[in-house]
């Protein structure tokens, strides 16, 4: 399973990259707004900076909602850097735009996916990635990971090439369960990635080893 980081924060991207386990980055308009990025030029410069930090796919989301706007905007985003993947919302116009990008050799990430039916449409349109939002499904009292399992099973049965990118990850356990469910990619906040490191028995064991190592030296 590939690890992407779900942020537009350059310091967090750097920290995850330096761990040596980062395969890519996803962003969205909310994450860009959090960083105070405003205006077309600043947005393009920020995506370029991210692409220069990480050697892997960087999802950049269109802001328009019509087919024409998404295609126009996505073409410009794709020109920023070869690693840009155009992120398109799951709407009727979005599906048409994904098909256009597929036909023109531009990679896409279909976002805001909450059902298996939507995931089938994204795959039919040739999306490179489909992004089910598992944390938001959990928020509405359903099991987000069950949707990952269902989509993985459908894609395997049908031979769809679209990669299942589990998004809206909130906890380290989400990452573990998505790995178990067969997700191709997990896009995670830095806190969830770092959370995977933690186990109290590791801390206790290390304290003991450090103490015993000192006694070996004296
Ligand atoms: O990748 C989608 C993600 O950013 C949404 O996460 O926590 O806002 O549901 P969240």
C-alpha cells in the first residue's frame, strides 16, 4: 500500500518525506485555504513547490464545477509539473471531465466518493485514483472501511485499473484497516502516519534496553 500525505503544509510534507516512506501528496481546497494560499499564481507556485519536494503523484483539485471549467483548469494544473494528478469531484460534469482527461493522457483522482456506485462510474471514466472519504462516512454512523472493502472487491472482480485511494483518514487504525481491506493508497494526515509508530511496550522495552546498555558500558 502506498502512503500519501493529505496536506498542503510544506513543513509536514517535508517531515513525512524525510521518514522515507512517502509516495505522494493529496490536497484539496480546504487544505490549501488552511495554508493561506490565494490566487491562481500563488496556487500554482505552491503546487510546484510540493512537486519539487516529493517524487510522486501530487493531487491538485479543480475549483470550477462545470465540465468546461474543470477541463480548462485541469489542463493548466497538469502543466505545472509532470507529477500533478488532476483532482475532480464526483459529479456528472466531473465524470465527463475525468473521461476527457483519460482520453488525453492526464491522470485524475475522483474525489468526494461515498458509495460503490460512484466508484464504479469513476473507474468506467478511467480515473487513475478513486477517493472514498472514510472518516466522513464514519462521522455519519456508517463504517467507512467497509466501503473500501466493497470497492476493492468490485474492482478486482471487474478488472478495473483505477487505484483505491482511502481518504479522510483520521486515525492510525484507519490506516491499518485500509491496508487489511486491500486499499492501493492511504492518504493520511501526518498525525496518523506518526501514530503508527506508537506502542507503550516499545517505549518500555526501549527504556529497559537503554538502561541495560549503560550497565554494559560501565
Ligand atoms: O482527502 C480528503 C480529506 O482531506 C478529507 O478529510 O478529515 O476533512 O474528512 P476530512
